[in-house]
C-alpha cells in the first residue's frame, strides 16, 4: 500500500514506542495503516533512552564490585560494546520489518500536515481519515551562559563517549541525572551532581534521602538547591561549572539532564488546527484526542509523564479509539521507577497531605529478605484514605519496580489494606514489606474504642460458647 494510494484509515507519525504500538493496534484491527519515521524505528527508548541507560547501569554495578575487589579501572569500550549488543538483541522487535509483517506500511521520511486530512512525506502527498502524532521528545538544553562552548552530552549522546571522562558534572537532579551520575561514579569517574532543588523533587522526601545517601556512598558529590549559572570552557577541552551558591567544579564532560522538550517543530500543526500548551506539548483529552477530532497524540509529545510504558498504553488507546470510534479513556494510575541503586518506585498519592489520609511505613531493616541480602536501608510506604483504601505509595530497595506492580494494581482496583493483608504470598521476599505495611494499617483499626469494644465482646461470647460446648 502506497502513501498516496487511496485514503488511509490511520497515519502514524513517529516510530517510537507510542507510534509502534499504535500502528500495530490499528493494523491488527484491519485498518489501512502507514507509519512514517524520519530516522529509525524503535525511538528514544531503544536507541538512546531506556535500553542504553539501563545497560550502563547494569555494567556499572558489576564494575563497582570489580573495582572494589581488584582496584582495576573500567574499559569504556567494553561498555559501548555491551550497549550495542543489547540494542542488537532487542531491535528486531521494533524493526520496520516486524511492523511490515504486522500489516503496517512503513515509510522513511519527514511528515508534515498540509491541510485537514492531508499530509506530505518528503514531497509525496497523501490523505488520511485519522492520524496519530507520536513524535516524542528531545533532551532540553538550558540557556546556561557558556554551556554551548563546553564539551557536553545528554541522555541521547552519552553513549557516544569513546572513553570514560575523568571528571563529570551532571546538571539536573531528576531520575536521568541521578541514574547516570551514579552509573558513571561506579564506572570510576569523579562525579558532581548539581540540582536546582533537592534531588528527585517529585518523590517522597524520605525515599529521596535514601537515594541521596547511596549516591554519596558511591562517590557522587551532590550539590542541592544550587543551579548551574555559568560554564567557562578552556582551551584544553575541559570546563568549569559555576553554581548559584558560589561553588565551581572542574569538568571534562558536562552531562545535561534538565528535562525534555516535545518534538512538534515542522509538523504543520496549524494546518490542521491542533493546539499545543505553553511548553509545546500537544494537548489531548483523556481519550488521547487533540483539539482536532480526527487527530490523536500519544507518548512524550503530550503533556503526560514521559514514560515508555505509558506511551505504549496511550498509543494503543488512541489507535483503537481512532479506527473503531471507541471512547476508551486512559487510566490515571501511572507507576514510575528511578533505576538508581537502590531503585525508587512510586505510584499514585505518595504523601498523606489530604484530610483523612494516613501512611503505613515498613523499614526494610525489618524485612527478612532485605536483611539476608544485606540491603536493609530501603523502605516501603503506603498512603491510605479513611476507608482503608490504598491511594498510592513508594518503595525503595533492590528491584523496587517489581514490588511496585502489586501496589499499582491495588491503587488501580481501589483495594484496601485488608484486601492486601488477606493475600497469602511467598516468604521471604522484598514484597513482605508491602504486605506488612498493609497488615499494620489494617490492624490499627483495632485501636479505636468502638472496634476494641466489639473485639472484647466477641472474645467474651466465644469464651461462653467454648464453656457450654465442653460441659
């Protein structure tokens, strides 16, 4: 099927996670689907995001152990080779060939809207009934004076480093900055992390403090509440990063991890009447529909959190709504994980700031599996409403992302702490902490005068029954 051959059911612009899942969904439903990608299918997650960064984290963990045992340094070419091998293993699932096998026509080029229901791909014009914008986002490079003259990398280009920098300054204290900062410290670099606020500002402060302690123990110098104000580049290729609190740090490389910007430039959104917000994201409703009824959007290009797992769900939702005329809405329960060591995983409400909300916290020093693994410094905290329903929570520890799955289900299904407490689970696991947090909260109901009186009444009644039965 050619782009200019008849009217398409769905035109998908962007071959990252949202676009791939959306295109596959539409094709599976029998829709005539074309996906346009200007570079390579797989998107940021495969080529520059999740897959490379988590590979670096994995290598860094092993490297830290090796350096502690032998004192040997890290061969960064081996890190690059490991990243390439990992991408090569995963890439076939996201390839243009796999999409074509699924019934999607894949075009290489740059798409631009020319009028409602019409688009152009490198000079070829075509018509569509519905379209899905899935162009993603790119790292934001802030306008810090002198930054352009320094040797800098972002999450997209850090894997292109040919050797491990001796001194690395990370600008940004969010998940990407913390993950990569810790990884490079474990690989052997001298790392300074500069955060304009506290690190991981969206997370529970006790949980962020545990990550802070781990970063410091791995050798990262964490500078909080002080932004990067100026960068001086030097003739030898090094630079000096000056912070707002008067400090200065030498760097061979500056890693910029200061957020991301939606990719909408050149799409021709005005031609189809698609509205964007003040930050440039495509505005969508709960069904992923834009201000133009036949135009949909999913993934990082929208104002929703920039997570691969969310992009996939939203891409599928948008595509099925578009080609079948459904009115499916996306779930508001969005789990997130910062893949530091320890991991910090959270979902839903993470602070008991509302009326009637309480928390139940289990420190992992009281969790047997954490003690046996010598990782007792983590925590599990849930937030509960006055009816005992679980609203959200935070887990800090090894594989916290896996423990978060059960908590996410509990939030999505509006389960209570009694529901979780009544489930039999294997022992010992890190998830014992979540179970015990639920048990502790459910058991606290016995502390009320009414509940206490009821329990005592039942106790006396049962004693009377036992005495009668044994006469």
